């Protein structure tokens, strides 16, 4: 059971500026997917197309750069932070990307409501909130039940790719995956050069870099 009363994020509610409201009004109907709506994924995404899910995309830098570099791949992003969603929607429009769709809401809720018939080739979780204090560990997004559940939507040989700059979270993630059968750890050591070479960064990646923190790049492959 996933405990949905425990929140993995801190809600930051500020009044949206007019420009953000305009972005939402203009682009949400085109690129947004509604949690309450039962989505017929087959009408949205062909079974043949490579599909990548990113959970907690923040301002969406990674989503946008991957989607620009891979126009034949489809991307779905989930985020709870509305200013981040607005920023991302604006970029989707500016770069004329028709391969991204966005969900607004808590990823824990989507599992049951929306993702029954959909299979991802890759699930990216970049710099999930680390919740480094012991009393907050239960708020971490990556928990055994969550990963077990969402893995059902990952194709065989599909990957989880997780980045974190928290050593404590890194160890926690390894423990979680070790407790779940069917995954092979294929993590590589990656340095800052890798991320730049691949034209890939996120806001939290930059923050970690400024603080000269080590970034743990974790790959788990679904074997069965
Ligand atoms: C530390 S930020 C990282 C953002 C971005 N991936 C980056 O690297 O810059 C974590 C993000 O995850 C989002 N988040 C946390 N829990 C979530 C959940 N259950 N569902 C959707 N998004 C979530 C937060 O709103 C926040 O934007």
C-alpha cells in the first residue's frame, strides 16, 4: 500500500502572476493531461513509440532538452509545482515540441488512476527531494511500494534513471531496489562532463555543481 497521506513534496502556494495564468490558459489545453480525466492512452501514444516518463521535472529543463534532441520519442512529465509547469509549457510552445505531455499532480495518485495500460521504456527521477532528516525519510518518493507499483508500467529491459546529490538518499535507493526482485544495477560513475556533453542539466543539477557536490547517477534495468 502506498501511503498517500504522506506528502513527498512541500506545497508552495503563491498567487500566480498574470503571465503564468496566460501560459496556463493558452497551453495547458494543448499539452496538459488531467488527472481526473480517464485517459485512453492508445489514442494518445502509439504502442510502438518509445515512451519516457519523468517524475518531478521541476522547471522541465531535462524534459525539454531530451525532447528537443529526440523528436521521435514521446515524453510524459509529472509535476506538482505550478510555476515549474508554466515555465515548461512555455518552452514546449517556444520550441514547437509536440512530443511532450504534462500531468499536474502527485505522482502517487497517477499510478492507480491513469497508468493502467501504459508502458514506459524509461522512468527518470532527477534530484527527488532528499528529505535528509531521519524523521522525514518516510516522505521520500522512492519507496519500495512505489517502485514496485510503477515498475509494472516499465517494459522489460526498461530503465529507471535516478540522479541525486544526497549520499543518504543514494544508499536508501540502493536498499529499495535490492529489496525488489527483477532489477539489475547498471549504475555508472558520471562526472559533470558527461552531463554537459549530453546537453543535459536540471536546475538542481546546477545547484549541486555550484556546491561542488558529488552526483550519484543510478540506473536499474528491469530483468523480469
Ligand atoms: C528537488 S526538485 C527537482 C526538480 C528537477 N527534477 C531538477 O532536477 O531540477 C523535486 C521536484 O519533485 C516534485 N515532486 C515531489 N514529489 C512529487 C510527487 N509526488 N509527484 C510529482 N512531483 C513531485 C517537486 O515539486 C519538485 O519540483
